[in-house]
C-alpha cells in the first residue's frame, strides 16, 4: 500500500480536530482581544483628536485677535500649534485606518483571485505594521535625545511634543491589529480589511 503523507496529515487533523481547536483558540480569544484593543485605542484617539483640534482652533483664533486688536503676534502660539498639528496627524491616522480613509492602490487586489487576495491583503497590512513598529522605536529614541532641549519660544522640554510621534504610532498599531488578523479568518472578506475601502460614488 502506497504511503500518502497528505492523507495521513488529513487523518491527523480530523482525529484530533486540530483545525477547529485552532480556530476556537486563535479567533475566539486572540482576535477578540485584538478587536477590543483596537476599539479602546480608537476611543482614546477620537478624544485626543478633538482636544488637539479645539486647542489649535483656540490658539489660532487668539493669535488672530491679538494681531487685529494689538497689532502684535504671540510667537509661542505658532510653535504650540505646530506641535499640536503633529499630534493631529499621527492620532488622526489611526482613526483613518478604522474608517478606511487611507489612500491606496487596490486594483491589483481587486483583480486577484480570492485565494491570492487574502495573502496580498495580509502581506500589505503586515509590512505596514512592521514599518510602524520601526517608526515608533526610532521616534522614541529621538524623543529621549531631545530631553535636554527646550522649544524656541516655549521653555518646555522638547521630549514632551516629540513623544506625540511614538504615542501616535502605538495608537495606530493597536488599531491595526484587527486588520492584521482579520484576513486570517476562514470566511472573511479580504477587502473588508483593506486600509482603503472608499468606493467611488459613495
């Protein structure tokens, strides 16, 4: 009788229900945890974005009134607004991931067969996650290097505004987790986990 490794492996999986145990453990526990972390990071990002945007609006309006009424500009408001806008950029990027608002070219994924589409979406999200991990590490080191420096007009350590970049990267990473594990779901639609999900005409 000819030995077939594929048949033996199939029997092993069926007898021990390996596939179902893996699904129950990974997707029932780990993926649920990914979604929960992503939701909490999204909640925090929304609050930070509102706070940053309101602060920038107040600072710009106050500086404009100072120029009109007193014919003078408060320079520290411009510096602080720039730091806050940096926070808006990084915090808002995570929110854009959840909403599918990032710009991307998806024609190759849309034309690919279903089996390849899942792998392409996972690979794209995986490389983005790796880049974010690298960026958070580099930005954290840069922030620590600026600990002994202060702003040009505001006498506060530059480590505080610089820390917004690694903080934003961590929030983006937490919101990326469901998009990293989602394509691995058995019956998942890979296009649901694209970071660009805006259809023309919507």
